């Protein structure tokens, strides 16, 4: 049994990050709920944009993950100047990717969405939503990068507050713009996209404001020391971690895309149910993601200071807390799953289909939360080549093959989709847990 200090410290870092991720996921569910008033076609249309949208922000996920690990390590080394230079460099690199990504995604929106599974009933709604989101991607890139740096420095409350306010703003403008309330125009799915962008813009403004505070470990004055520019040395450090994380995420997107494409071909009703199920899964992911933020900060700080045993202890503490969270949310989904789905659908035949998702999701959430935390420990140490290897094996190969076999060959329909998801999460858990237990990850240098 670990000393209670590890749990207390882990929870003090984790709770803002857990609530931040939870409210982001909850806002996504509320988005879907508010859009559900337009019918299952609207839910399906928004669901079709999920994988292309995440594909578009993959580079920013990679940069922010690298920045978080690097800032945590530099703080452990007591090198505040380099931590701030890391943030400045990452912001400038992100802006280059923003321009490239926005141009590509808007220019090729039609073929991308058709490939994602859109048809005559969903394509127009999906495209108008997707284009607005892509135009606002600059705000996602900036807020993700700044918040990731704050998390690496252990200041998880800033990211929590900015994303909480962003989610509230998003929901408020959803109310105004989806169905046209208080005199605003009824813009449907386009209104939902505009609301999302407005929320992201507010988050970005708050992020930059946080950098003006003199007592902040990361601030504009420190970032501007010596001039705000792309440091070649730091850019290489970001690249060494970020490229592997980027490839890892892209390889995962292949598996996710195949799952989404296969689910979309089951029909609008089944895909709408699947999309709500994925929203529920994102809630459980948010808990693991929040604990992952804590483990990256705590293990990164201790590895930077040369305290390897402390890094391992904090990794174990976060995993044990995550396991308890997984059990709780699993019980909630198993008991109240159908009631939750009934909030999104009125048709009893569609609600009945939700039993398929509920059958598996209670097991999946436990594996999901734990594998995300194990992955955070390894990434904080720079063990990104191994996490890439696990992603390719589990998501790109195991999940994709299982999906195609279960659905196309064994004709298991939506059951097949969720059996494949369970197989993927379990295999990732086994692979990452094995690496953590071996303990060699604490000897890596970044």
C-alpha cells in the first residue's frame, strides 16, 4: 500500500483536470442532446464529422502532449526559462499547422465527408457543421497548447476554468442558435458549430489572459525573454516526442475511422445509437484523461528531478484512483444506460437498440481509463515509440480486423462494432500495463 501522500498529491493535481475533461465531454453530450431535437439524421450528421474533426486536430494533440511532458520535465529540472521558451515555440509551430490544416480540410470537405459515410440525408448538415468548425480550429490549437503547458507545470486549475467557461458559452449559444431562441435565427447544425467556435474563442482569450499573470510559472514576460521565436533546439525536442505521438494518433484514427465507417453503413438509426454510445464512452475517457494529466505532471516532475521511485509511486497511485473511478462509472452506465439513451430518442425501437451498446460499455470503461493512465506515465518519460507500437497493434490492426470480421463476415451488426471496441481497449491495457510494470521507462531522457 502506498503512502497517503501520493494519493493526496495526485488528487490535488487531478481533480481540476478530471472535471475539465468531464465537462468537455459533457458539453459534447449536451451538444448531441440539443441537436437531437432535429432528429436522428442530425445526430448521425454530427457523428460523421467526429473522425475528420479529430483527424484535423491530430497535429495539435501531438504538439500539446509533447509540450506537457517537456514543461513538466523542465520544471523538475528547475529550468523555468526553457519551459517558457518551449511554450512560445509550440505556439508558433501550431500556427503553421493551423493554416495548412484549415486550407486542406475546407478545400476537400465534400470527399472527406463522403468517405466518412455521409449520404443524401446527412451530407448537407455534416458539411455546414464541419466547415464552420474548421474555420475556428485556430482557437482549438491555441487553447490546447497553452492549457497543455499549464498542466505540465502542475497548474491544472487554469485549464479547468477556461474549458468550463468555454463549455457553458457553447451550451448557451446552442440554445440560441440551433432552434432560434430569444430572437436569434434557427441555424440547426450550423448554429451548433458556431456555438462551438464561440466557446473555443472565449477559452483562447482566457488562456492568453492567464499568461499575463506575473505569478504564473508560464507567462508572456518569460516567453518574450530573448524574443518570441521558434527555437531550433526546442523544436527538435517537440518533434522527437510529437512526431511519434502524431503517428500514434494517426494510426489510431485508422481504427476509429473503420469503426465509424462500418457503423454508418448499418443505417442511420444504428449509427445514431452508436454515436450516443461513443459520447458516453468519451465521458469515461475524460476521467482517465484527467488522471493522465496528473500522472504526466507528477511523473515528469519527479523524473526531471531524478526521483525515479517517486515517479513510479505516483503512477501507481493514479492508476488505483482511476480503477475506482472506472468501477463507479461502469455501475452507473449499466444501471442507468437505457434511461440515458431515452433522453436522445423518442422512438422505442431506437431506444431498444441501445441495449446492444450498454451490454459492452460497462466493461470497456474500466480498460479505457486504466490504459489511458498507463499511457500517460510512459509518455511523460518519453517512451513514445512503445505507445506508438501498442496503438498500431491494438487500434490499427486488432480493432480494424475485429470490426470487419465481426460485422462483415459474422454479421453481428452493432454487437460486432462494440466487441471490436472492447477487444481494442483490453489489448491496449495489457500492452501498456506490461511496459509500466517492467519499469525501464523511468531511465529514458528527453
